[in-house]
C-alpha cells in the first residue's frame, strides 16, 4: 500500500522497459516518491536495488491496482509499449479509478488516439519525439532543443556570426528574426538573463525562444 506521507503526490510507474525505467529512476533522482510495477519477476529483481519501491503485479487486473493503492497517487505513467492491448487495459483501469493523472506511452498514432479516447490525460510518443528532437540538433547549430505542442520552442545554441560583438539592442534580433534571446551563458560565468545591453561574443551560449521555424532560420544564419 502507498505510504500516507505521499500526500497524493507520488507517481506510479507501470512497466519497467527502457521508457518506464528511465522515468522511474529520474523521478526518484528528483526526489519524487515512486512505486514501480511490472509483471516480470526478472525486471522487478533487477530494479529492486535501484528503485526504492518495486512490486511484481499485473496492472491489467483492477485488483492489482487497488492492492497497491493506485488511486492514492498523484500521477501514473503507463510505460507498457510492447502490448497495445495491455496498455489500453491498464489505462482504462486507471481511468475507472478516477485518479491519478495518467501519462501513457504510445507507439503509434492509432495507439495514441485510443489512449486519448479512453481518458488518458497525456499521451507521449517517446521514439517520435526523440527522433524529431535529434533531427533539429543534427540539422544546425542547436545544442539542445525543447518543443511544445503549439510549435513554440526553447533552444540552447551558439550565436550566429552576424550578431557576435553586438549588444542585443544593436543586433535587434526580435525584430529581424522573430525570436527572443532569453539568456546568455559565457564560459566560466553564471547564466544571466538577457537585457538590451547584453553583448554577445562568439564563445557564448544563447537560450532562445520562439516559433520552431523561426528559430531554425535564426540558428542557420552564418
């Protein structure tokens, strides 16, 4: 049963494949109370020394979810991907519980549509999202890339040569390129929020926000 100290803020991670395991371990590193469950005794044994709470149980069975107190968690991650049927059954069971907030992994567009229709609050496509992100990194001078649903992105990048040596006011990036420099990180110095007087030099790293297409256009300037 979940610890009452969890205060409805813990996360239940179902499925200890690569996606679920990475989620569970990262959440624990961030200080989140996690309970991981999988049907595989081998996986449960493997992660029992790496995660604080791991149980062997079949989340396609409502009784198993009730026994671990699934309704007491703030969020649940359905990381099962090899079986669409199992993924759908688990998600449906969580929906029937009325709690928690459900994050479900999808392996195809049709799988994602089914998960959304039965009530998953968030559907993620790890392989597709990772592929798109890496494509942006491979394609230009972007160092890191986060894109949101509305086509808005925040990136870390090297500055184009044409703005080096100028302040942000002098280069007028927002008017010329439609993007905003949020901050600047110089080697050996702390990150600083950008101001009109911030001067950009070649070895700086920029944090830039804006529409994905405009960022790509700016990042690919000489």
